């Protein structure tokens, strides 16, 4: 099962659309079997490379791992999705608002996308590393006093919400977020080249590029690591996808259950779910972006198929930043057309 010519052409087309030194690493699953393809935009055009073990920031794909830990803890009976987070951790929340684990996982807690003041930091003061200075004391102070919660409980994508979820889960387990993922996911799944701090990366860390194509800083997520701190490889992320293809992981099955529906939006624990007319048409999706990277995971569990794409294309491009996610859907759609 090699990459087809049309797949390679699609990958090269995206790499070519960006500046030299742009790189994409792709993992392809078909019937549970995995192949890899890498491409780099060099001085003489786009060339094939082997970057399956190269490390990229994965941005919001981290949310899938935060939610995988949540699913594990639910399966172990340590908490229930409907529990308020304050029933497991002594937190002061303004107006005694009830925030459940499920609402954080499905972006229905009513929390804003970013904490107070962080958008200003992102746009002006710390635009190359916007979350770096947002620490535990800031989170606790904001929760207790000036977090504005939308009581309609509709879907409102929130980095603050999933960052808070990661913080609470780590506190319950008595460890930091890095230790939490290391113990519960990285070690059991054999993800030896996955990290939550770019300073810990051993080996090749692909240089992130900003929207002008220049080298840019790696991000530090402060207290909101659960929202987007991870760095990984397509090989390692493939281990996570394989866990969803196995029937032996109760937490993976729980994570894929649809818990929220609103219009065309359906969510499990972290996964966005797109359902066709029958079960074989169901696709699970998430993407990610930071100042120097874009990523996507998209999978069809019924057919044990999917794609993982990591890149050093900045997620800050207003239009071009969506090319990696679109590439994932394009590859899946073409694969389905071939299967049908």
C-alpha cells in the first residue's frame, strides 16, 4: 500500500504553495496498515524526504490527548462526565457557575475562546508566543473573578476550556500535564518522540515558519497546556490512531461517542464527528495550528483508514492556514471514491 500518484501530487501542491523550507509529513492508514510520505519545498522545488520521525508542534491536536485522558479516567470510575470540576478540585468560580467535564470536552461550558487579556497579548505584546506568560495564578484569578460565561451552553470553541480541563485532570492525578500524558498515553502507546515542551525534544525539531515564511518561536502554553502544548511525529501519532482502530481500548470507544449535536456540529470527547448515511461513512476529525505549524488527524474507524498530516505551515495564515486541513479531507474523499 504505497502512496498513489494523486496523493503525492496533492501533497506537493500544498508544499509548493508556501515558502522554501516548508515541510509536510504524512501518515496514511489503509485497512490498519500504515505508510509514510514526506515532502519539502527546497531550492529546486518540492522533493520527497523521510521525515516520519521529525518532530512538529501539533497545536490543537493536543486536545485529543487531553480528552483521551478524560475518557480513561471515566472508564476507571475516577470521575463522571457530568460531574462539576469543582466536585474533584477546590476551585473558586465566579457566581458559582457549574462547569462539567463534558462541557469542557465538547466546548459547551460557555467559557470564552481565550482568557481575559490574552487576545491583546496575542495581537500585540507576545504575538510570537502568546500563551507563555499565562500561568496558574492567572487562571485561578480569572476563574474566581472576571471570566464571563455564556449561559446558553451552545458550542463555542474554547482553548481556555480544554486548557482548564487538562489543568484539572493533572491536579486530580497529582502530577503536571507532561507527566500525565507520559504516564497515560506516551508510554503505553510507545510514543517515544512526543513532548509537551519543545525544550525536551531530542533529535530533529522541524523549524516553524511564520506566515511570511521566516523562522519563528516555538510556543509555550503556560497553564493551558491541555489546549495545544504537544509536539510529536507522524509515527507517534499513528500509534494513537491505531488505538482507535483496536476494540481493546474502552477509553477510545468512549472518546468517539457523540455527546453533543447542534446543527451540523457533532462532537465526541475532543473529536469532531461527520456522519454520512451509514456507519461506514463516519469520519472523526481535528486539526491544529500554532504560529509556525499546522496539523490534522482524520480517520474512518470502520475501515481502519485515515491520514495524519504535520507541517511547519503557520496556522496564522488567514486563508492559506486551512490548506492542511483541506488536504486531509481531500485525501480522504479521494480514498473513499476509490473504495466505492
